[in-house]
């Protein structure tokens, strides 16, 4: 058992967490005449370490996930979802959301396609909630930062929000709240050509390049913000606003995340820096969920597909779910970290 724990610790810290890279960059910073423990040197070390680590993990994860995704084009996904009914369909939709693109804006066109194809509205919303919130990439990246317990609980609770949210929307019978041009659309069944290994790898590599270009600016911005928080903002300030002394920290973090637009890779460095400064775990994860699920740009896009009433109910369900998850993580923080 001891050997297993040692092996897992090595995998989490040196492979997923790439701590060796942090030590290497620290040595380079020190060799250049800067002190890694001072504000400037520490900021440089944090920035280069997180950018390189995130982009490397990003490339590997997208390659794997895109290869899996090549087996689930929209038409095939529609057929799979069409075989299930009731809460089982919501569960399958939430799980399928984990192998789709990383940001909410990428998921909305698929949501529109599934709704146009006649899939139940609650099922498509379960997919829409889970896709940006709990993709496979988030599981691995959260594991590299916060450990496997936090990562698994985060993903499980994200899927619960997706299933419950989709089920509630289904029970409310809000089909008339979808814009008419989508309800009246008729999807065309297109034959799916069988891809070979080489074709799937080419598709996966193209997704790596395309996604890396899209998310790189957000990663740089996120890491830059994280470096400032980590090295320049006093710990007392973070603890006062987002620590145990403020019972409204989860609510503040959830609301603060809404105007932003980023995916899991852009929010991780900010979350990492906040946690290191004394912010509560639930506050940090609520912020991440708010950014990835309820960003203002994605809500503007979604408004083109649904009417204000349905959009408001969607936002309310997600917001309440995220806040509950945040307070739950605060309550169990000492157990899982």
C-alpha cells in the first residue's frame, strides 16, 4: 500500500503537476540573478511554469479527447441520445458532454443542432451544462493541481448539476421558449463515413492546433492574473474577502466569474493562486464553474437560440447549483485536501 501511495504521489506531482519543471524554471530564474522567493522572481517563475505546464497538458489532453470525440459526430450522438428516455437520457447526455469542446460557446452550436433534431429539451440542456463544466480535461487538470479527491468530487457534482438541471427544465415543459426557427428546423441525416486511425489522428491533431490557438490568449491572461495574485496581492486581503471569515465568498466568486470568458485552462492558474493565498476551496471552484458555465459571451450566444424566460431559468438553475457545490466543498475542505 505504501508503494502504491508513493507511486501515485510521484505521478500526481511529477507527471501531472510537473513539479520538476517548476524546480527547473526556479533554477533558471535564480541563475539569471533574480530571487524566486521575491515578488519579481516569483512572478516570473509562476508565469513560465504555469504557461508551459498548462499548454503541454492541453496538447496531450486535446489529442486524446479529440480522438475519442471523432467517434461521436453530432449525428451519431443524436442517435445515441435518441435511444434513451427519462432521467437515463439526461445522464447519458451529461456524460457525452464530457467528450465535447472545452468552452460553453463551442457547445452551443451542438445544443442548437440537437434541439433542431427533435431531442427532448431537458436532454439537450443536460448536455449544454456538462460540456463546459466537466470535460475530461478538467478532471486531469484539476487532479494535477488539487489532487484526485477534489477532481473526482468536482466532476461528479458537475454531472449532478447537469442531470438535475436538465430534468427540471424537462418537467417545466418550456419547449415554446425555444426560438421558432430552431423548433421548426428539420435535421438531415447524413451518412457517417468510417474513419481510419490515420484520419482520426489527423482530426485530433487539427483540434490540438485549433484549440491551442483559441485558448492561448486566455491561458496567458489567466496565468498573468494568477501570478499577480500569487506574488503581489497580500494574503490578508484574499482571506478577508474569500476566506472563512466571509460567509458570502462563494456567492461573490460565482457572480465575479460571470462577466469573464475562459475555459478550464484559463481559470486554473487563477484558482491555484487564490487557493494558495487562503481562499476557501469552495469559493475557488465556484469561481471556476461560474466562468466556464455562465460567461457573458456564451449567454449572449444562447439568447439567440432561446427566449428570455428559458435563459433566465437556465442561469438560475446553474447559479444555485454552483453556489450549493461551493458551500459543500467549503464544508469538506479539510477532509479532501
